C-alpha cells in the first residue's frame, strides 16, 4: 500500500494557540473514503472537524455517508449540490443529485435544510463552499475561455476576501487541495475532496478538474504562536466498492475518477 502523503505550510496570525481540527469537504457520498479519513484523523489524534459541504451527491453511498455524519457533530455548511438536493424538484435534478436524493431519508434532508451557506467557527475561522458570496464560484482557481484551469492570482483571491475578518478562511468546491496566504497574513485553504478526485463541469465553460490520485484528500489545521499551520493529507483506501457502485449506475466517468484520479488524458 502506498504511503500517506503530507505537506505542511504556515500562515496568518490568530489570537489563540493550540486549536487543532480537520478540514473536510466534497465527500459526495463516498462513505469508504470518509471512513478512511476518519480513521486517519483518529491516528493523528484529531477529534474536531469542520465540513465544507457537498456531502451526498453522487452515484455512490449517500445513505451510508449520512449515517456516518449523523453520528458526529461536525460544524457543517451547505454546498451547491446540497442546496440543489433540498431546493429542486427531483425531475429537475442532475443524475448525481437524483441518485443521492433517492437514498436519503427525511432526517438527512432535514439536516441539510438546517445548514447555513457560510459559517464562522473557533473565533476567527470562516467556512464557505465556493466563495463567501457564491457556492458556485471557484476561489483559488480560474477557468479560461479554452476550458483550461489555472491557479488564481493573489489579486483575484484577495478581491473575494475583501472585508472578511478571519485569520483562516476555508473553501472547497474545486476538489483541488491548495493554500494561499494573502498580503495581510490571512490564509485561504481548500482541503481538496474526500470522495471525488476528478470531475467535469460546464460552468462557466466545459472543463475538467482532476487531482491525478484516487486518494481521499483532507487537511489538518493547527493554530500556533507563529500562525496557522495547515497539513494536507492524502489518504489511500480501497475504492473498489465505490467503483462498482458507479459502474452499476452507468457512470463510467465516476468509476474512472474514483479508480485513478483522472477523467481525461490531457
């Protein structure tokens, strides 16, 4: 089995020391990947976590994921797919949302209805799914007119953070692990996706986002005297059951992404 990969960087100041918690995002119904992350958290001695949304959508195990999350009280927010699950008529849902909706019971949907789109926790930690103003916008990446993704510039990132008083700002949505420190010392982090390492989308133009690894991605943040330290965790697990579920649902692109971390060869 391949070894765990970890990278660490430090950034912006904070008034308290010693707070340590996991940053979870974009589980997308992958209960086996979530289980691997929870075990890795336990091995790292981390019991606190925040959850940045898109919990269930996908042709996988939404019901199992809901049971695992219900057993914990992690501060959580809505992702765009969570919002669609509770706002759209099933006849208007995309295939991933519909597959999850058919598995979820009333309690899971009611839990989603109670989640806010943004949230502040632990004093100066801000949670959003996309950007503070949109759960559909990419923050740390941009998509060119040709559909090629690129890292956002510091100026682009800072425009979205104007007026936001938080030492650590957490976002998700693109499934790409990334950290950026702003000029004033604030830190913006995307922990990557626990359950969906690659996907294609048509907003704002057709494009592909892919990590190139099937591992489950999350991060651990720790508030230290010098500022926030963020460690990215890339956790290997056996994706075969999830791949089989995707294949049984006729979702070949999901199966390939789960098995390899890639959708396209380009």
